[in-house]
């Protein structure tokens, strides 16, 4: 009897072995990330989501925005969230304009402006940057979308590239219209840029 | 015998000690107070994580305290141990036993909710519908074949990629190898005409680390990863705020790959038929808003209305009218909070059982006292 009752007790070293085995098993389970598979049903997506549904084919999907391309500009195919792209050339110089939509605040206006300044080789002090941001021109598209335009050609000339950008919210997303290229051509194309921005409208817009 | 043997151990004696119960209840009081104060400046999510879902916490940044999670586990063990080893099982104590049963039901409901309940949301434009809800905090990397008729998604939690783990997706024959994960990122687009370094749906050129907000809803993660398939690989940049999936070339076609808030599948499709908001006169403050929805499965279709304080309950899911949005073009979006909790009724049952136990105990005590009084000889009397 005594011997039998002893045999039921797990010896101390064996307990450590069991614990170690359990720990290894748990760790092994934790190392293997679980892949979930499911079928997603989407009924009548919004124009925005429909336009972004799926990759390179997205270029063929209906864009959520409409616009009028300025006469002298060449329209290029869109690419995913880059809803539209345009090229304008004069001699060997050219500017490119893109219409991009990102979810949320997309990093914020200030961070993007700082990035664009870096792209054209300019650095502003904190006060200068605040002044530049505050000096953004308020414009409204024909569809009633409020945008703020930032004219980088007003800043010190670098003799190289410059940027003209219009930024504003569309629903829960942020719309970026950005023209970049040689500063003289950016300045020359300002009127066309404005007409493009003012022509922007949302597909299916209007009160439902 | 067993009870007597186990009681010999100091740890067991401590576990069944009533003083532990009192200390635990006092700690819960303190934690509730601290959590409520913490919530004022840091939000409810932070308070939940810091004081209620944690095992240990630092109050005011330097006072170590057990978290409510630990306190509640100790309380459960204390209650269970006391029920097993200290409780006197007699008919006249049946009320107390029922109360303990009710308390166990409450604890069970609480832990089941903590570990298994899903809280998510569903945002729909009028006319839209879907069978997936979206998590408030967690993210996933999802992929599907955009050429397929149905969107057959394979998804892996972003946390696995954040930990640097490679993940094989057998459905599409690819492996995801994370290079870098950003808990919160800022995205920057390519300069016009610049060659693309990363496969990305929106021309994003780079990500930069951003300060991680204590409110996780304000964070947009990003990930740089290599998608390896049988005949090659692609360098992919995914950003949480980017609604366009990356179009990744793989053997035999393309895959749409997206970093998005984690999706949960429901066994039904919810369609928003109509949304209405009414406002107080001359103000933008809504007096009420409500959604007419249709729930459908292959077996049935059901129409229902969801409004403030009038949720819709169906098959373990509860849909609350949470918020709405009207965009610049007048389109209305209704957001429903969706809670999936199979133990939803357990706390109600537990409360009823505790109430029943209290009533039984009260009646038993009353009857017993009356019997005792009537059985005992009257005080004084004839000498």
C-alpha cells in the first residue's frame, strides 16, 4: 500500500521536465502565427472603395473623382490610389501633376509639406514653416470641396524644382493634388493647375 | 482527509483565508478609483489596459500594485478554495451556497467576456452591406485574388509580423517576410516620375516612425516586407492609412495585399437600407439617429431598426447605433458598434442567482430564528 501511494507522486525532477515540456509546447504554439481564411462579402461598395479594389486593375476601375484636364496637359493613366496623373511640357522642361487620395489625415499636412520642402532642397525655420502653412490659399472646387493650396514658388528660388500643392479632406480621406517640376514651368502652369483643382468633383456626389 | 492534508500547506491556508477576500475587495476599490482618474486624461482604453486588464501596474508611475486581472484571479481561487475546504455543506447553509454559485457565474461571465468577446464596428454607406466587422485596435495583413469572383481572404495578425515572424500563406502559395514594422508611421509619396522601389498601391515611397499615441485608434502602422513566391519575390510597402491594396505580382497573376484593421466574419450579411438623423432646431446637435438594416443568411432575411439605446440582438451579436458621418457630398455613413459575446446573459443569470441565494438565506435565517424563539422558554415566568 505504501509503495503504491508513493508511485502516484510525481518525483520533483520529473515535475521540472513536465514544466519544461509544457513551456516548449506553448512557445512552439506561439511561434506559429495563425493564418485566418474567410470569404468577405461586400455589397455595393462606395465609389471610393470600388476604385481601390484590387491592384493594377484598379487603374481600370472607376475613379471616385472626376476632373477636366487642362487643354495643354497630357493625361496619364492612374495607378491605384494615384487617381490621375498629368504631364505638361515646354521644350525640354516638364511638370507632372498627380491626384492622390489617402485614408485619414495621411501623416498630416505639415509632415507632407516638410517632406516636399526636402524634395526641392529647401529648409525653413519653425517660424517660416508656420508662416508658410498659415499662408495657404483657401480654394473650393466646383463640387464644394474645400482645399488649401501651398505655393512653393513663393519661397526662395533654388534654380531647380518647385511644387504647387492643394490638400483637403474628402469624407474620411485626404486628397492631395500636387504639381512638381522646374520652378519656372510650375509658375507658368499655375493657372492650369487652378483650373484642374477647381474642376474636381466626386463621382455620385450630391445629397442622397 | 485530502482537505486536512492540503490545509497543512501555508499557501493553501492563505488561499482560503477570508482576509485575502477582504484585501482583494479593497484593492478592487482602489483600482477602480485609480482607473477612473486615469481615464480622465488618458482615455478608457488606456485605463482598461493599465489597471483592469493587467496583472501588475504602477500607480502614478512608481507605486507597484497588482492589476485587477491578478486580483480577480486570486479572488476566484480564494472563493473556490473556500467553497471546497471551508464551506459547511448543510441544508441550512444552502442560501450561502447558492450565493457562491452566483458569484462563480459572475466571474465566469467576466473572464469569458475578457478573453473571448469581440468588440468591433461596421461602417456602411446607405445601400452597402457586408459580413465582416472591423476591430478598433488590432491590425491584420490581408490578401486576396482581385481576379476572383469572391473575395477569399487570407489574413495574418500584424502582431506576428511586428514580432519579425515569417508567415506562410498556403492558400496563395506565398510567404511574408517582414523587414521592418512601424507601430505608427507617416507615409510619404514618390516624387513625380521617380522609379518605384516598393510595390505599393498609392505611390508611397517611404515610411517614417511617428510617435506612438497612447490611444491606439490614432496610430496607423506600416510594414516593409518581402512577399516570396515560387518563382521570385517582391518588396512591398504597406501603410495602415492607405485604403488601396498593393498589387503584388506573384506566379500566375497578382495578389491584392493590404494592411488594415483586423476583420471578423459574421455568419450573416448586414445591409444598411436607410439612415436618418434628426437635429435640434438651428443646431448641428442630433436629437436622434437610427439605421434601418436587413440581416440575411441563406436561410432567412430579417429587417430591423437600430437606434440610440435600442440595439439589435441576433445570434450572439449585438448591434448598437454608435455614430454617423455625412461627407461633403451629402452621403450618409452609419457606424454600428458590434459586440459578439456568447456569455452575454451569464452576468444577468449570476446576478439573479445571487439574489435568489440572498432571499433563500434571509428566509432560512428568519424561519430558524422564529423556531428558536418559539422553542426556547419565555424569559422570566413563574418562579
